[in-house]
C-alpha cells in the first residue's frame, strides 16, 4: 500500500489533468495540496522514480498506467465516502470532503463496494428495497402498528435535521405506535412519541430487528 501522501498526490494530479486536459504542473500540484513547491517537487520525483508518474516537459507530469489505476481507485473511495457522509449522515459538504480524505486511505476496496451497494439500495424507489444484513428492508411508511424496527439510513435527510435532534438516526431502534388517517406515523424513540409526516416517513429506510 502506498503512503497516504503519495495517494493524495496521485488523486490531485488526476483531478488537475481531468479538469484541464493537460499534464499537471508543479505549481498546480502544490496549490491543490496546499503545500510548498519544493516539497511538492520532492514527492513528485519520488513518484516518478516509483513509476507512478512520468515527466511531460518542464516541471509538468502525467500519470502512468500504474499511477492512473491507483489515482482512480482513491478518487472513487473519496466520492463514495463523501456521498455517504453528506447524503446519509447529513455531514456538511466541506467537512465531509475532509473526512473522506482521511478515511479513503485506510478503507478496503471490498468495504467501499459494500458501502456503494448499500447506498444504491437507499436510493431505490419507496417500498420494499431488498435485504440488508439478512433482514427485509423497507421505509418507515411501510411498517405496521406495533412493529419494532431499526433505522438503516435516511434518504436526503439533510432536510430533516430535527429528526436527528429527536434521536432518529441510523442504528436507532423505533417502535411504530400508530398509523394516522392522514398516513402520518407516530413512533416511539428514546421513550418519547413523535409524529412524522408521510413524506418524511417515506425517506427513512428501516430494517426488521433480529
């Protein structure tokens, strides 16, 4: 496994070259990584020696096939992690990007694949959404009175920050107390009864408890 600093450089160079369509210059690399040009030059030289980059005239470099493979892999991890943090957990976009930069270096490819598949299920149409961890998965709106379920994820729940304040977040156990005539759902969480509109209930994906 490459050092995280090397992976950051390859990811940054991939972004620069994809955006401009030209090899990345040392100034662009240093600016993207918020580091000095001399430090950037030292790391770039090491990556050239290791075969991840090749010189492209002057102080510009481009990714080799080997470097492009690593950079693409790291960039995908970043995208999946940032998406999960923002869309599923409601983390601020800038903060999520910084967290993703830290997490992307230690997380395995298998875990990223599982996380990506998990989020794909969360974006499916309302109703039955397949299976999660061996249990049937559905939205809160699909539940019946008396059901006890676990919150699996919340689709687009950045619009519903109040739910987080009330204790409804992924992993929390909730009990369906009543289904009202207007399709609102009354749930009990942490000893309190909370009425949830059908629109919001439809966005909360739950799974049956073991």
